[in-house]
C-alpha cells in the first residue's frame, strides 16, 4: 500500500521539491536544493537549504523539511523523500542527502518505524534507494530508548 502511494505521489513529490528549491537561500554556495517528504496520509512537506554566513551552520533542504514536519506535528508515517538541486537551481546530476541529513531523516523515520524510499532526482535519471541502504546500521532513537524520558 505504501509503495502504491509513493508511485501515485511520485511526480507530485518531485514537483514539490522543485518548487521548494526555488525558495533556497544559498548566497554562499550558489547550490540550491529542494526536498519533499511524503507521509502515509499523502501529505507532502518540503524544505529548501538555508545557508548561513558562518557556512558551518547552514541547513540542508532535507533537514529543513524534517524540522518543518516535526513542527507541524508529523513525526510518523514518513514514506519517501525526494531531493534535487544544482548550481543556481539548475538540476543536472542526481544528488543524494549528505551524511548529516541521512541521520536527520533516520530520526524522523525511526519515530514511525519506516524505511523511507529516497529519490535522488537528476535531470536525466532518478536514483532510488531505501534509507537503510544509504545509512546502514544507523544509530537512532532505539539506541537511547532506555535512557530518554517520554517524548
Ligand atoms: Zn544535508
């Protein structure tokens, strides 16, 4: 059922990621990125990169999307993630989430017990893989379950 929803929403996700990319704040790298998260009720939550003059504090599109989802109360049911980007917003090669974003997406996915499909969207190809392939043996909430208070 979730695979059918991903297939049904696939183009919507990509269009949403592309629209999100247009809101990127990337004056330092010039590399604009958009991300779209698909949830099991069909909702799509997006994010774009938000750079910082310190460089190191810049936020990636996937991280912004996850924070936005959490802020709106969506912490379960993450089925898929679409990401795309390029210099000046020109999408060429398929890009995949950076290591930090893989960990951030893993946190959101783990809260709902899902292994989301990640769509890395390029101009001529879409590379798809499960998060568990991008981030094998992930560290997550389960590893701290005996230590953390109720959330
Ligand atoms: Zn990232």
